[in-house]
C-alpha cells in the first residue's frame, strides 16, 4: 500500500494496477478531475505534483479558486 501524497494542501493516495503495471491516482478534493500516473515508483510523486500544478494553473486561467475542498496539514 502507498502512503498519502501531499503537496500545496492537496492530497492523494496512489493505487497500483497490477495488470498494466502502473501507479495512478486522482487528486482529492478538487472540482473536476485531476489525475496522474507513473510506471515507476520513483516517478509517482513528481507525477502527482505535476497534476496539482496543472490543476492550479487551469483554475488560475479560468479565474476560479484552486483550493482543495479538504485541507490537509503537512
């Protein structure tokens, strides 16, 4: 089982797809869908951070707040 990832107040718990040998997840507490995936354990945290940054950038472009609905203190 993977640990919860936390970045800029957003969180996610990665899952593993044994058939596709892929680590994936969605960012918790966001409007819409912000997902990430990696085929290596080493790359999963960066993929999550990139998904959060992309989500924040998209919110900024749309002029809406990019706050997670669930605040995670790290």
